[in-house]
């Protein structure tokens, strides 16, 4: 368990350092097995992911019972619904990373560039806006994710999931880079070539 908590703190620092989260936004979690069943370790509410301590990380069970001190992220239900629907997922990273979130606030979709595996559909999955922290968001996000590993939350941000937290982090980095590349492509295509 200590190892899981240490990993959450490390990855929180990494995604903050990479600019995927800023201020007090964003939240991440990891699921692990314990003698009482599945336990989810999640980042706290109203704290920056930049300098968390061990005691800031909150443990909850899949029913949302808080097992330690502290208050979990306001998006804890969204994380729990995803874990309940996806037994293969053990790590979740939710960010408002700027380029991907720019797309989320626009009418444009993020393309599935090379690197997302086999391209069966041209764009990343997305769901319409629901109030952050609401049951509607928790339900729609876990439904909308389906078997995908990335979900764009319109007018909000992005969720990336993985078989472990590191995989979810790598995906969050890749999604942001993809959105940045697509943005640059749109910009370049929109200007006249004056050479
Ligand atoms: Zn959010």
C-alpha cells in the first residue's frame, strides 16, 4: 500500500511538472487489492498535485467509504464508477491539460493519430458536459469510456485509464501531445505560404 501511495505522489509531481495539471486542478487514482477487497488511493480535494504528502492521499473502497483521514477529490465517484465497470483498469489520470482541453471547449474532435493502436474510429471518444463532481458525470464518463482508454469530457478535460497508473500517465502525456500536434497542423494550414 505504501508503494501505491508513493507512486501516486511521484506521478502527481510528474504530471504537474509536465504541465498537464496546474493550480489545484486534476486528480489521479490507483486501485489495489487488500484484505478488505479493492481499495482506491486517490488525490485529495482542493490541493495542488505539485507537492502532496503521504497523508494527503485518501483511501476509499469501491462503495465510496472513506478509509483514512482527509477528503478525496470531488471526482472520486467518477473514478469509482470507472473501476467498477472496468476490471482491467487499475490507474486513472484526469487532467485539464491545455491543448486537449482546448479541443474539449471547441467543436473540434481530437484525432486518433498513430500511436493509439489500431485506428478503428477516427476520433477519441467524448461525452457532453456534465457538472464536475455530479453523479451524471460519473455515470456518463464510465459509460462513455466503454472499452476505450481515453475519454474527452466536453468543456472540461480528459480522462485516461490504464492497467496501471504509469500506463494512464503515459497516455495522458500522449493525448496532450496529439492535441498539440493537431492544433499546430490546423494553425499552419490556416496561414498563407509567403515564400
Ligand atoms: Zn476536472
